[in-house]
């Protein structure tokens, strides 16, 4: 990221690859901190050198863009060979998606979700998601429905963002659900008066069966996430506070359901005062002709990096 000479303007130069890993999350998180700590009159997002952008990251980028518009900052988007002066936040999200997502399926579109956007959720779960024709549609719908229900019950503003990405190279589809207002640790502390030494411990506690901050029964949503991801031989990641955790099919043990195996654990360079959950689902789609065309386009983009 480079700040222009005029201190009232700010340009973010996005890297060649924007992937859904700690580097990608750290980069976007740093944008939010810069915007939040400084007052700018104009901000530019420059994607002209960016060949790959995993579009599920748009759900995470949304909170930085939302801050720009709430601060009434003039916003410009440079993408491909085009420049856009964007007066509407939804235009920004859609432009990034349309340029970088090779799969234009409606189920992958970035969208606001939560109590004020119930129609969007219904359309996603009952129509758009089904159109992907994934083998495990019912399990995927159940996971997403549970995660969205958690967002509506356990966050401060009761809403967030959703976005997806079809990773043809690794034969998987990524879905990210993001809230921007509370971490697992802070929510559990407020609701259950429990303290954790770090965000990682809070994440692991939340993933265990029957652990809940509800006054009645609960604690099933994240348990179902682990069980179904294991069944599908997929993966998921959780980012909350300064902790990033990945879990693969070994995250669920039928003989000991609260034995959780974490495949990767890292810390962010700066805290994210919210929670992001990303699903990595095998696509199980086999239209080889279309897939070959997509892989050729991916290879062409990679050559542009050299």
C-alpha cells in the first residue's frame, strides 16, 4: 500500500495474488486500520497488477469498503484497464467479483446477510446454491444456514457479508461468512463470563459440541460444521481476533466428538475485531470441456505474472 503525496488522498496497490490465507487477510485488515486511523477525502483501490483475487475475500474486504462510505470518502476503483468513480458500495463489490470470478454463478455473488437481508439469504440457500449442482448440496445448505443463524443471534449488529469463489485449479468452492463487530472470545466473555488466555482457545471452545452462549440448548451449528466438513473431505478456517485456524477432515472424531484436530494455526499481525469462517468444499463437478477452458485462462493469468 502506498500513500500518495497529498495526505488527503490514499491509494491501495493490491498485490499480484490475493488469496484466502493469512497474507490476504492481513493485507485487507491493514487497509481497514489505515482508513480508521486517518481522515481522507479520496481513496483509490488499484487492482491493475492483480492477476488472481479469490473472490470470497470480498466478504472480508466489505468492512473496509463500508468504512469508506460511512466516512463519506470519494472512492475510485482501478481494475483491468478501467477506472470507476463508485458512488454505491454494491457496485464496488460486484465489479471486483465480475472481473476476477471465472464462475459467475449467483451462489458466489457477494451480498449482505443478516436480519435486515433475509430475502438475500433465502435466495442463496433455496435457489442460487442449488444451481451449483454440488453432490453435497443438503449438507452445504445446512452448514451455511447454521452459520447465518449464528450471525443473526450472536453478533452486535446482527448482520455481515457473504461471498464465494470457485477454485478450479484445486477443484473446490470457497464460501466466506464475515461479521465485523465481535470475536468469539469477546462474545463468550459477555454471555458466559468466561475468560480465555487467547483467541485460539476461544475458537476451539466454540467448536465443541453443546458449548453455547445461548441460555437454552444450543452449540450445534459449529459441531455440524466440523462433522459435515469431515464427511465431505473438505476444510474450513476460522479467523477471530488475532488467531487464524484451519481444520481438515480430521477435525471430527466419531468416537470422541470433542476431540478437535487443528491442521494449521497462525496469528494475524493486527487483530480483527470480528469473525470470519471460510468453507473449502470439493466441487465434484465434471464438465471437462468447460474446466479445460477455465484452466487455460488460469494458466494465461499466471504467465502474466512472469
